[in-house]
């Protein structure tokens, strides 16, 4: 290997929500969740793949015992628009009967994915299901009855990447939320 590998320049999307603002907001959400659940054990479900970064950051501020579960979901569509058809690509490991479930979502756009997930999880007879979403685009919502218990940021209807969110599998590792538009 050469001593000085060539410098690779990646495209860096402009910052839409800065790293420090996300950190502060995630901490606030965790405080709310801690206050509401107390020391009640919960099952936190990370929705893959976009929820990974939010999930692990949130988890580090939760005080109660947390069973971590992972649920792979993919919504059909092109890279920037979902169609509302949802497929479970990786299922849960543990039963949810009688459990207090917290779904941890990256972003709610049309709401179709979360709406599908909430119905899917309720069929597993948990004691309760609540949802935390880092980002919410109210203008894009097609499911007016959807309940989101903890929302990080409401954003306009534009395509964002970073902090777990991708564009064609890129940008998930950005420490901030950026926009491609
Ligand atoms: P829904 O429209 O069902 O609420 O959102 C479906 C999924 O589309 C989200 O979980 C997320 O993976 C993806 N999505 C929606 N809006 C955006 C966005 O602005 N950026 C990225 N990267 N993904 C999005």
C-alpha cells in the first residue's frame, strides 16, 4: 500500500439539521420517554435500516431495562417516493405478548409504513405500542389517524439523508441530516 493514498472527495449534502441539534433533541425525547415509562421494562424496536442511528443514540439515554429488537421493513417505490406497499424483510426474534413496545422510526412521510407496522405489531398482542419518530413531514401525511407519540423534528416535504437515512444506500453515516434538493 502506498504511504499516501489518493484523497477521495465525497459529496457532502448541505446541512439541514445540525449534529448538535439532533443530539439535544434526542436527549429531550429520551427524557420524555423516561418520564412516561419510569423503570417499566420495554421492548424497543429498531426499524431497519433507516432507524439504526436514531435507535442507538436514543437507547443510550434510556434509563429503564430495554429489550432491543430489530424489524426490517422496506416500502416499495423508487429512491425518493414510497408507494405504501410494505414488506417485512427481517422479522422480530421475541414474542411481544404483554410487552410495552416502543417503535423507533427514522422518518414518517406518507405514514403508510408506520401505519402498516402499528397494525402488524398490534396483532402480536403487546400491552402497549408507542412510536418515536425522529422526523415527521406533516405535509406528506396520507394517514391522518396515525399516532406518533414522540416526534423529533417536523420538516417540510423534502428529501433528506444522513443520520441513518439513505439515498440509494448512501449517506447513512452522515452525523447530521442533510438535504439533496
Ligand atoms: P412513509 O411514506 O411510509 O411514511 O415512509 C416510508 C419510508 O420512506 C421511510 O421509512 C423512509 O425509509 C423513506 N423516506 C421517506 N421520506 C424520506 C426522506 O426524506 N429521506 C429518506 N432517505 N427516506 C425517506
